[in-house]
């Protein structure tokens, strides 16, 4: 399977912050305070946001 055929299903914190139009530090702060309304997953020391969850958030 070629890499071009694989669709992204998650964004990291930097990509999510860009999509939301906020800074990475604000996003990290919201995660730490538990005030972020978008579900995320921790994989090791990485924080990942589902593209589907972001789409749902934007459509609410």
C-alpha cells in the first residue's frame, strides 16, 4: 500500500491547534485543566485528536 492512499484519522496537538485557530499552549492548557470539549487519546506521551471528533465539534 502506498503512503498516498492512507487517509489521516488523527491530528497531533499542533495540527489541532491550527485547525481550531488557537495556540498550542492554549490547547495544552485546556487539556491540562480538563476544559477541552473535544475528546483526545494519549498514545505514549503523544496526544492525538480524531479527525472525526474535530469534524463533529465544528458541526455542532
